[in-house]
C-alpha cells in the first residue's frame, strides 16, 4: 500500500498539478474532442493545520486529490489555509462559492480536510482567522441545485452533515457525532481510496463515491485497530437528503446488510452512481444519459421495495419497461428492436438483464436475493449473504441509535476523553 501511495504522490508532483484560480472555467465538454469531458468540479478546502505534522498530512491528502483530479479529469480549486493574497480563507470560501455555477448536471465535489470543533451549539471548521460554521456553509450553498458532494474530512463533522443535507447532496462525514473531536484520519484515507483499485468492490474498474467511502472508513478502522487505539471516528454517509447518516459499517461492499429500525431508507444508491474517475463505459455516457439511468435505477429500487404490494403481472411489466430503458441508454444502436426481457422468477439486477457492467445498477439494492448473488467485500472477495454472517456488530437496533446520534446532536453527551484534539 505504501508503495502505491508513494507512486501516486510522485505522479502528482511529476505532473505539476495545475492550480486553478478562483474563477473556474466553464466545464462544458471540449467540442474538438481533444480533451476529455470534465467529470466534476472540485473545491478542495485545506483547514488550519495547527502544527507542521498536520500540515504534512493535509498536504498529502491534497496531492492525492489533485492526482485523482487529473485522472478524472476535473478542475480543482484549492483554498489553502494561508493569507498570501490577504484574503482570509473564510472569505475565500464565500467568494469562490459565489462564483461557481449553481445549476446543471456536473457534480461539484467539495472536500474539506482539517480540524473541526463542536461546542454543543455551533460546529466549526477551523481556518486561519475566523472559522466557518456549518450554518454559514449551509447559507453559502443555498443557491446550488446541481449535485453537490461534500466530503467532511475533519473532527466533529457530523453536525455539518445534518445542517447541509438536502436534495442531491451526497454528504460524507468523518464522524457520527459532533463530540467525536479527536483528530480525524478520514480525509487522508478518502483521498488515497479515490485512486486505489482495491476500493473497487464491484470490480467494474471504477471507484464509485460509495466504494471510496466504504473503503476509506474501513482503512480508518484498520488503522486504529493496528495502533491498538479506541476508534474515535465513525464515518457516516447521507445521500438521500434526509440528514440522517448511514454508518459505513452497514455496507458490505456496495450493499447494505441492515435496515433502519424505523423503516426509513438507508443511503448508498446515489453515492454509487457518482464516480470521479469513470471506466470506459461510464465515460461514454453523457451527463444527461447518466441522469436518466440514475433516475431509472431509483425507480427500480422503489418498484422492488413495493413488490409485495404490486400485482405480479404489473410488477413484471414495469420491471421489463425499466430494463428496456436502461438497455437503450447503454446500447442505443439496438434500441430499434430491443430483445424482449424474459420473465424472471426473482427480480434480477439490471446488470444481468442488460449485460452491462455499468455502475450503480446493482447499488445498495436491499433485495436479499440480489445481494446474495452479488455481495463482495471491499477487497473483492466473495461474501456470504448477510443472514449467514456471524454477528458483526451491525445490529439494526444499535445502528438505528447510531443514526439518531447524527441526527440529534443535542441529545448526546460529550465523552470524557473527547475534549481535546489528539494527534496521530
Ligand atoms: Ca466499482
Ligand atoms: Ca440518509
């Protein structure tokens, strides 16, 4: 792993990563076809390090993210914690967000690496000069209707997830609570996972945002375990906009093996539809095609969820219709005379129906049969069905409590050892 990281860091330096100044160019695709279409816009915010050691770690994360951005490709705008141009970082964040295109289909990835604090009321991301609060960040993002990915790679970040949640917001927080205040390692592992082929759980040659999240969180847990330290950061993901994060441990590869006790939808589907560095198949699809495919996958999930309340013939007809539409996106040349979809005794994934390896199609489908046949661990090894697993600590009851923790910060009491930031 270290060799891989060194290679990436070396590559990043060798390629002399371009720094794009506050005004990000219009990311519309190059009509000449000489340059590949941008896959996202990235805003990387590096917080106040507090010490040289943290500055080095944040710098590594930055290099890895910039290397991933080159592979995407994606223009990167970096707000580093310095005052070289005289504008405080907090104001730079407001200025840059004000300049950015608020709508369209191209996702905006906002990645924060640094330290955070929470005093029971306000959650803050630490910057030189005045910090930025979750409420201020929410306000600055108010105008954005385009897909926004937020990677909250800092301590005490969970209240940001709660405050910033909304339609087409895909939010990853390093912690499950504002009271997890120790230094967070998540951002560094997330940056590494963007480029690590081992994160590709479903082996489709691209790391979805969900896969990257799950893999990074696992790396964090492994780190604490290897150090014989108590795990003081538990990552959450919210991609259905309800402000309730799903814990990383709920995922086996890209599938969830647990359901929220109160019946609310678990997250993951949307995050598995987003990739920073697409495989060749995904790269061929326009943003409009991807949007249509993503909507169809959502429809499919809903249909499956309501299978028991749907008459069998109607269910089969709707299933066929969705699969045909998805097939048309991947194989437009065959759309004139699509092959009829055979009736299946059980609902299969669109991957098997259409013969594509496209991402997201099987994402996080809670269908036990589909999960049984498709489940893979983040390391790609086959995995038994959730019901066959020994107790892995993902009991719905406990997990639902965990979810509630993120949603209701005020109900949680600070732990005695979390008051001060701890270094690595
Ligand atoms: Ca993948
Ligand atoms: Ca959620």
